[in-house]
């Protein structure tokens, strides 16, 4: 049988390690036990969580049951002239639909930020033609709830019945499902509660916004259904390669022309699933011809998605639906090899709690260590060593990167307007000759944020924030979007510092200061 997913290994050492691990997995009947939803595969401590997190193995069959209702809703909305879809969601709830729609060439507005300018941009479309999908397992996600509130208010202000323009994706019995019933929202799609957010690409969370936007999601499910996970499958080999390579930095070199945005989805899957207990796999999403690919270090595992096999890495090819299922399977398998629970996320909540505490107490910002050209500089104790310029502060952080560590750049700015800031990643990687990740805040808190706190403690952290020139209120909340994103950034930095991680915070007061920071980094 021809598999819709192919995995090729480059280099004899990687092949030997992966094939050896695969034989152990087969000897332990891991494929059969996974098919049987055996929650004991990841050890006693993980058994309770794993027992309620294996629904993704049945996602294709479960999702096909609600496709008729989904198609009918799409057709009804189109008949009413509603053809613009905005998705409010975080983490897996937004990353999967984003890559699905990009791959299909279908427009979808993804709102996964609390930056007031980005929220305002999402509100600026033609509301008379807009439906909003609000995706949250519980509905308690602070970012998503805030986005729902502002859209409901905007519809009402425009004379549009908000209840008829909001579609909900949530878990059965969640507070959000009850709220949706009370508010009379247009439709509620209940996802399988036995699927975690990052494994939800082929569930209602991935499919509802994509289908409403115009994607043929049945074809996506068909590609996933064709993946054979019994016995010695390519997905098992991928899991063996990830878990047994001995290289804990997984550089994701995705073909942006065929699977745009796939690296970002795989990043949150791998980081949240494996980055805990002081170990794990750090995913590093890179651009073509990245430094980490050109001269991989001995702790770097290059994985090329839809491309030629790297000399010392792995190539994975296949259509999007097949890729989704294969990577979910492989990540679960890698978790077994790494002796961790791939379904919990114990450190994600820490930054959320810190942000909420700052919103409740509303303290003023910490005083800057110094200000240089419109850039306020703050750092964990001992990092600056008397530096008084942005250049010197950045050099101090980079000079201290662990020889087997990584640098994480975390940008709490408008990722649409300031998209060019991501271009600093490659120059920084060339400068320190170590892997560099780049994340947009606050969305990375739902992906690599878990690894930052719970994974291998060798990270150095550069946070970039910006002054809010025009804030935006959140209906029936005591705080604004500007205050929310500031609290999320400050809370994340505080938790990292509490974990003993070096953190440099650069706060820009205007566009000129951001240009200065970009020049220093790039």
C-alpha cells in the first residue's frame, strides 16, 4: 500500500538511532497499543491525563459526523451575503486553521493577539459580510473572551444582531457552551473533549473556521484517513527519529510554497508536548537557507517538510491532512521515548496567572535600567554589567547564550504591521551560531511558552514590547487591550526570571525606536 506520507532519513548515525528505536517501539507493540487507546504507554504519572487525551486518533471519523451541518451553515451564510470569516482563537485553535486556509489559498482573518492595533484591524472589515468563529475549549481563555466581547459590541453598534454572526467551537458542557446557549449564538460545534488543543487540527477547532472560509475539509480528512498507522508506518519512524536522534533542537525547514505556516503549527505541537521536566525538543522554525540548516550543530536535528532530505536530517513529505495526523502520532511516540507526558502543559498556566495578577493589582511598570534613543531597557539582575546602550545590552545577552543553548526572541507587537521584525532571526543565528526562535506575543505563550519554562533550561530571552499609542477598551472589563498585552509581557518575563532564565526587555516608545532595535539586532 502506498502511504500518503513519506519519511526519509539522512546520515548513517540518524538512521541507526531511529531504526533502533523503531524496533523497540514495535517490540513493545506501541502501534497496536496506541490504536487501542492504551493510556499506560507514557508511564504511571501520565496515565490519568493520557486516558482523556487520545481522541485525536479518531478525529477523522468523529469530524465527518458534523460536516453536513457545517456545510449547511456555510451555504446559509453565503446566501445571506456573509462571506468573510474572522477566527478568534489561540494556540492550536488558530494555528491549524491558519495553515489550512493558507495552503488552500482561502482568505481567513486570524485574530490571535491582544495588541489593540491588531484587534482594531480585524474589526475594520465589512461587518455586514462578516461571521466570527470563537474557538476555545473552555471559553475561559482571556484573549479569546476579550476578542469575543469586542466583536459582539461592534456588531451591535453597527445595527447587526451579534448572536447571528458568532459561531462557537468549544467542548461539551464547558462554560462557553452554556454562554453560547444563553446568548443564542448562530451555531455551536462541540469538539471531542478527549482531544487537547494542540492535537485538534482535524477536529472542529481546525475544520469549522476553515470550512466556513471555503476550504474543502472533506478532502483534508480524506488525506488523513489514508494514513496507515498500523505496524511499521512512516509516522512511527518519524516519532523514532524525533525521540532517539540525541539532538534536542528540531529545526523545521518547511516549504512555504506548498505548506505555508506549517512550521508554526508543528512548533506549538512539539514544544507544548515535549518541553517539560527539564527536557524536551525545542522546535526552531526557520526560513530558506537558514544558518541552522547550512551548518547544523551537533545538537540540531534538521527536519525538512516537503523538500529534499538533509544530509544529517529528516525529510517528511505528504499532503496537509496526512502531515497533521503523522506529526501528531510522531509527537506522541517521541514522548514515550523521552519518558514524558506529551498531553499536559504544566507551565503554560504560570504566565497566565502572572498576567492575571498584574491586571488585578495594576502596578506601575518596573523602572528601566536605562533609556537609550527611545528604547527602555530592563534586564534580569547581573545581565547588563554596567552597559548603557541598546547595542551593549544586546551584546551582553548574546555573549551569555549557553554553548548548547538557544536564544528566544519574543515580540509583543502588532505582527501584521511589524511583520518585518521577524527578519532579525537569521542574522542573530549567524551572530551567535546557535539556534534562534522568534515568537509573536502573546500567541507563543500557547506554544513555545511551555518549553521556555519547562524544557531544557538553556534558553536566553529577548523580549520586545512597544508603547500603545491608541488603546482599545474591552467591553465590561476593567482593563483595556493595551493593559492586557502589557500584563502578558510583564508576567511572562517575571516567570522566566523566577525560573532563573536571563531576560532582556526592550520597550520601544515609537516606530523610530523600533527601527533602532531592528537595526541593532539585524
